[in-house]
């Protein structure tokens, strides 16, 4: 049972890491767009690619942990 809780805690920790990462990247891209408005398309495209990679990584982790049966 302790092992199952550690998996759930791991998922929550990764979710928090992803949200913090998205927040930091969004903030940096927003600042760069204000400073360099001509790079709007490139910066938004880059942000979308990075967000997609993070989303796939998180989905893979969730899929790996979803095979565990939790007995509540």
C-alpha cells in the first residue's frame, strides 16, 4: 500500500513540475514578445512545441502509473 501512495505522490509531483514549467516558459515568452514583437510567430511556435513535448512526457508517465490498482 505504501508503494502505491508513493506512485500517486510521484504523479502529483510531476504535475506540479509541469505546471511550474509551463508558467515559467509562458512568462519568458510573454516578456520576449513585449521586447521583440517581430518574433511573435517564432516564439509562440516554439512555446507550443515545448508544451507539446511536456504534455506527451506527462501523458506517458500517467499511462505508466495508471496500470496500478489502488485499493481504497
